[in-house]
């Protein structure tokens, strides 16, 4: 029993040729924004986006404390109250991280996705350079 196909051999050849000549889609998540024509400034506040992400992280952390650690949520507040010095010290990098995220949203709205991706990846090189220069560490293979 032979299978019948809804495509003729000509249409199959056309499909093959189309697949071979089309450019492959860029898999970068940042390129989706640029490809969809969102090169204009976003229609949301970047600070609201950063605040939303940080709120989700807070909620997930509290859920972890409640369900995995099986502690009351008030234990997180008590920990912060007891360790005020470290809480204040950790607020500095947390604030810098929020500023960095806001600047990344602004950069993404003003740059091509590929340029943005390369710039974001340079953070690794900058971190390694600072570790060598400031902390006087050596980088080993």
C-alpha cells in the first residue's frame, strides 16, 4: 500500500530550496526584542521592570523559607533585625545591581541586540581584570 502525499515533488523541492536559502533565526533572547521592531523606547518604565523582577525574587525567596525551610516568614524579618550591619553592607551591591539592570534596559532599547549582547558579555572580562588589578589575584587555567 503506497502512501499518497499532499505535496508534489515540485512543491517539496520548493520547500527545500526555501529552507536552504532563508537565514536561520537568531537564537539570542535579546534579538527577539530588536527583531520585533521594538527599537523604539519601551512603552514601560525601566524602573518598573526592575522592581517587578526584584519583587518576584523576593516572593520566591519567601516561599522557599516557608515551604522548604519550614520556617515562619517572620524569621526572615527577625534575621534582618538581628544582623543589621550585614544587611546594610549588602544593600550597597544590591542597589548597584538594580542600577545596572536599569541601565541594561536602557541600553537594550538604544542598541542593536547583537551589540548589546557583546557589551553584556564584556562584564566577565571587566570582572577578571578588576580581580587581577585590584585584588592582586592571578588567573589560573
